[in-house]
């Protein structure tokens, strides 16, 4: 299968000066064959996509999600994190079935496709159902079984994560990657985290964990162990693996040194942190000290959407106001966070995150002809500061067209909406 995308502006995310005003890209099977300015070669193509008044860029990468929590969107809003978790979310999660998680995940995938996200990192449970959703929908995912080591099912959950890796890692044409998912230092003992680290090294997989999300977490861990959550994680050996650390809002000077020393990847979740009152992560400082910072939405119950375009705008504006500096987190840098930095966070920068020959064909096409996108003095600035989810017209993952002309082609969206509504209604019945 050979696809041509022609007469289109291209933001390849390889360098700021490599943006193509008008050019073409050729996909052969699941990879990018050629990308260039000007006119394409006169050869046979199985499919031609016209790109006039459109822009082509890598698919967006959401590096921290709990996808099935779409079923809790709008439920138990405006509460502190621990009260929200302990009194509202965790009791409702106890009612979840495997089918609920499947349909909640499919609902999230539909939302992400519609807003240009092609890859994500998810931590939850019933992860076989999440893997099935990834397989059936055509997107790309890094999946981790959420592990509450201090809970009654800590050992069982760890074994489930091991089995998930054995069964699903590198499946679905390579679109599925499986890691370990210890929830956080306040739900997993140091000994448990050390065991997770040992298993991750043994199985050669990464680790996805929440770290230093709230001041309460920072203070309680410091009081209990005499060190910060970051320092505690280092002591357990966790950072001897590829680690994706979600949030990292509350850091001291030593924490920055530890994260940089071990090349820990950060998933920044500005809207979730704002909604839950968790604080403002020092993203400008993180980037200046050489850390890889990517973007996540967190779950739809604490955001309340999975729109990474909106997350980019929020991330940029939040750093500007927090630092009283309008030059903080400029447009190209925040777009890097949502694309190539996201790929680096997932250890997949050789495969995705930018458009170049030989890379996997994960990309999106956006309409730049609507009033809110005109004029276009700077296409990257328009994408970051002006674009909306509805501007995403076409989504391609692994060379397969998942959405075209705003119509999802890889699954029945109406069926997903119907089943997700039924699941949410059952879960909240009597509340």
C-alpha cells in the first residue's frame, strides 16, 4: 500500500528550520518512504490525499492517561486529590468490570483520535481489555497494570503485570508496548518498588509511576522516610530502569539533580494539576537542565478531556504566567513536548514523534483554513495557540488511515458511545 499526501504544509518536528511550506509525503506500507518540498514523483499511488490549506505533523503523544476513567468524566468534581480518590473514585472503581474498562477505553480512544493523539501511555487495571481496545482501534499504546503495592491485591496485581508483558508486549503489529505501573511511593512500599525495578530490568521493560504530584505526598513521604519521593524512588533502584514519571510538581534542588542523573522522563499534566489544585510544575527549569518533558492529560475524570491540543496551549500559558516571562515555553518547544519528547518519554524516538524516512507512519492532518487559524504568519504558533480538536481531519497510525474527513474508520463510534453510556449509568446508579 502506497499513500501520497501532496500540496501540504509539513511540520516534521526534526528542527524548527525544516518546516516545509508546500510539499509532499509518501507512505509505503507502515513507514514513511519520502518527505520533500515541491511536487511528488509521477509513480503509482494506491491512495492520494490532497493537502491544500492543510498542515501535516506527527501524531500527538499523550504520555500519562487512565483511559477508562472517561466513564467518570464530570463525576465528583471540585474535590481535593486524596478526598477525590479515597471517597469517590476508588469506591467506584471497585465496581468496574472488564467490559466497562474496554468500553471506557474505546471511548477515550475515539476522543483522542478526534483530537489528533495517535499514541499514549496508560496505567490502569483490566489491562487485557485495554490491549484489546488498542488492537481493535489501530492506535499505539504503552500499557501498564496499575500496582497498589500496599493493598490486598498487591502481589496478584504484580503477577498480572508480568503476564500482561508476556502476552501483549510488541503485539498488534508492534503497536502495543507493556511496562510495569507502580502507582506511587505512597501506595507502594520501598521493598515493593525494589521488586518492581528488579522485574523491569529482568524483563527489559520500562516503568510508569506517579511521583511528587502533591505537596501532601511530598510532606508525608519526607516525614515517613526522611527524604523526598524522588530520592526515595532512587533509593529503591527504580531509576535503574527507563522511568516515565508523571507530574513531578513538588521538587527540591536535589530532586532535579537525581532526575537529570538518571535521565528520568517527565509527563507534565498541567490541566489535571490545575483542576486538582496540585500546583505548577517547574517545566521551564526542567527543560533548562536537560530533562525530557512530555505532555499528558491524566484521566478524563480529573481534566476533564483528553485533548492534547488544548493541553499544549495550557502548558505554554501556565509557564509564562508562573515565571512572569512571556518567552517561557515558546510554541515550537511545547509542540516538541507533545510529539518528539513524547516519543522519547516512551523510549520510541527512533520510531515515532517526527516525520522522516524510515519512521513509522503516525501522523495527523489539520485544516488551517478556518477563521480562527487565519492568517497563518507562523504555522506552529497557530497549532499551539489557536487550533482546536475539530481542526484534525485525518489521522494515520502505522500507515493505516484511522480517521478521514472527521469520520473514524477503524471502529463503530456509535457502538462505543452507546456502550460507554450504559456502563457509566450502571456504575453511578444509586449515587
